C-alpha cells in the first residue's frame, strides 16, 4: 500500500469520526442514550483505525530516515500525496470544529443537569413563608381584617 492509499484511508477514517460525532450530537439532542452510546463506540473504532494508519506512515518515514511525515512525503516528490495530505489536514480541521461543538453540547447538558439538580434540592428543602392565600403566615390575620 502506497503513501497515497494510506492517506486516503486516513481521510475516510476522519470522515467516519466526523459523521459519528454528528450522529452523537443528534442522539444527545433527541435524548436517545442507546444511539449516543452507539456513536461513541463508532468514534472510538474510527479513531483507532486512524491511529493505526498514522503509526504505519510514521514507521515508513522512520524506516527511510525521516523525522516527520512531511519530510517523507517531500522526499517522494509525489504531488498527489501532497494534495492528499492537505486534504487530510482540512478534514482534521473540520474534525476539530465538530469535536468542539460536541464538547459545548455536553458542557451545556451538564450545566443544565446541575441547574435542575440544584433547583430540585432547593424546592425540596425550602419552606414557604406564605399561606395558600398568598399572605405571610405571620401577618395573615392582620391583612385579612376588614374595618
């Protein structure tokens, strides 16, 4: 498998990660925990595939005496590989945006849950100072008097 094919597979893995994050976002919005779990597993699987491909490219670069993948690709003087690498970088940028969006959604959900938890605890432990008629329990007789 050539360097271009490995880069193509990496792009496909990143696309799968992005789509899985988007699916997880939809599942979070729809409150479908089973789907959310499914998509999180998909993210993990695609991430492992990407990592395996990355290790393969790094090993090839080191085998040829290069310290970076960029140096290795430059030595190959393969314009198509350069284009594929730039496409991969664009996809990684898109992944970063997608991941940040998902993180913000999770943060919002966590803050909302904490708000509800605090509100419930507050309502549960709060005793009112007012009677059912809306008057202060202490002053209800004074306020209800007619002259």
